[in-house]
């Protein structure tokens, strides 16, 4: 029931609930009440891993950015922390040296797509073609294979993620964020990130904002110092006893927790 190949499949609402049943507390209570066929399990997005160990996946989306990413890499290096960068191919082509530094520094380079277009605007085959081309280009720049993919906005259909899984890319979502896609006080952004951490959690951060056109009325684009946020956040997480690991390493060492995507659960 729900378990297959070391994976735990939970109901989406069991990830959203506060306090969420994490830190190794995902158990049979939260397993979906129906058997998920093995072939489908691999297509479900990974939200976190099921462990009581204080490991945390820090992930950065939408980059690399011309200057902020290198400054964040400096902070990670200072803390001996490993992160995962979900890069856009169009940004990677502009800043290939930054992508190569991510690899050299021991971080995971992962894929966020060609650009920030939602997969809901594409057929399954168009999405697969676009993502394969983006993956090939980023792999040429990075010199490593990419294993994980995070769809912009978390949007994807079951068929799209099935095709991606068959192509060897695991769909990865996230368990918490710091609302760093809009402007805010750097201390506040860092504290939101710290509060969203739990053992086995996956924190969504940004080293760039790729979709400024989606800014809502009353919101401002981020003007805070992203490296300063990283510095405060990493100090806080270290004080809380967290070790920062890449997504692929966390999924190798711990049981991945998967669920239906949020928009699928709402029947959209
Ligand atoms: Zn994004």
C-alpha cells in the first residue's frame, strides 16, 4: 500500500498540514489509502525525505544570475554546505562559468527547464522535447549528467512526469520556502527559510527571478541582498544542527516522500 522501491507516497494534505508530519514521522497514517502502481510512483513529485536526521536540502531556482549566484556560492563554500541549483538552460548559456563552478564546488546541478514557461501551456510531447533539449545543453556546459528536474511553479501533468521519469529525470518539488521571489527585509526572508526547515525537508530558494512579468499588484521585485540572506540562513541552520546535502544524495540515503502535485489533487 503506497510503498514501492523505498518510496513513501503520502496524501498532499499530509505535507501541507502544520505542524507537518515530517522528521521521520511520515508513516502509515499518511500513506495514500489506495495502492499506487509501481510504474506511476516514479512519476510522482518528491517533496522531502523521511528521516529524523537533521539533514536539509537547500535548493536554488531560476539561475544562474550574473552576480548573485557567485556570491551565494561564496557563502556556501564558507559554510562547507552543499546545495542543488535548478538552472534554466537560457541562463546557463549566458553564465556557463558559474555552472561549472557549481560542479567544481560539489553542488548538484539540476534542471528547471529552458525558460520559466509553465508546462501547463505545453503538450506532453512538447514538454518532453523542450526539456530534453535544455537538459542536453546544460549537461554539455556542466560536464555532468542531470538527474533531477523541477517544473516551474510545480506545474506538471501525470503524463508529462511519466515521460520525464522514463527519460531518467526525477520530478522534484519542495516542502517549504522563504517567499524570496518578492521583495522583503533580508532578516525576515532568512527567518522564513529557517522556520520552514525540518529534518529531511527541502527548502525552495532563488538565486534569480526569471518571471518578473508575473509580479502581482502591491508586490515588488526582490531588492534584498541574496548573499546576505544565504549568510544569515546558513548561520541559523547551523545553529539548529542542520547538515546541508544535495537532493540526489538525500534521496540516495533516505526514503523519498512523494505525492500527487497540488494542482492535480484539486482536480485542475
Ligand atoms: Zn522558478
